[in-house]
């Protein structure tokens, strides 16, 4: 009887845990970081990293025919974690007392992934500026080499310079080239030219930001005008009701 209650308690705890937390996501992230840190070879910061995945039944869309569009962006979390660990990018950012967040992402779907299809995600840095690092990710099926989807993500660094971080990692990779599985050697510390698609994407983001600011301004102006009117009315009322005393 006690055994049944213990098993029921364990089962209930597991069910509750799955209801409150996405257990599979955190378990997979743990194993991704563990493998990247202790099992995989380190790579240069400007090299390309690859991780493999498979479209399971939990990834498919409501049509049960292909991977859900949102799953692509979710898979990029694991690809970035692998890249951060193998290149030392995240450790370098933390050593400067900073952090990193995703500021924006754009993805283009070219051909869907059917259930049980094996795919590869390639990740590499294509550009950086003073505050952000731009990464390109590609979903490739090894069977035919076709790029099923391509994404560009903007990683924003908090309280530190992306230029400084990248410069440190580039120089470190060149010095330790003998211990790094790298396809890039003797790299000069020069920021690459901004790719045209990234430049146009940044322009699109700026236009969107300007539109949002313009939509907020009328509300702010209306509130300011209302407050000014209330202040003026109060002042006028006070002046009108004040009667000088007779001396």
C-alpha cells in the first residue's frame, strides 16, 4: 500500500512539474551546454558551428505534416547555446560583468521539414557593431544539402562593448590556433563589412521604431495638454477666489 502511495506521489510530482515548467526544454538545454563545454572541440569565434536535430511528433504543426514555424526559432536557442560555449563567447561576456539578450530576429522559410526528418543547424557571426552581434543560422537537410530556412538574429550585449568582446576572442583564437579546431587562421582584427541583407533589415527596424514612436507621441501630447489645462484652471480658480484683506 505504501509503495502505491509513493508511486502515486512521484507520478503526481512529475505531472505537476511538467504543467509548471517546460521540462524537456530545460533538460535539452542542460545536455546541449554540457556536451558543448566538455565533449565537443572548441572553435574560433569566426568559425561556423553545427548542431543536429530531428523533427519529432512534438514539433509538427496542426496539419501534422511539417515542423511548426515557431519551433524553428526555439531550435535556435540550442544552436546558440552550443555556439556560445564552443567559442567562449558567453564566458567572455560574463567575464566583463555583462549579459546578452536577443534584440530581434528574422527568418525566411524556404521548404518545410517533414516529421522524422534529420536536419542540421549551422551558426556563425556575420557582423557586429559597438553594442550588438549578428548571427546567421541555416536549417540544412544533410540528405540533399538544401537550406530549408535561414534566420538572422541580433544579439544585444548589456553594459559592455561588442567590439571589445569580439576583439578579445579574435586575438585569443589566433594565439591558440594550435589547440582550436578552426577553419580560419591568422585573422586580422577587422570588423567585416555589413552584409546588404543586414543593412536593409536594420533600416526596416528603424522605420518600425519611428512608426511606434510616432504612434506614442499623440498620446503623450494629449496627456501633457490635459495636465497643462488642469493646472491653468486650478491657477485661475485660485486667483479668482482670493480676496485681499481690508487693512
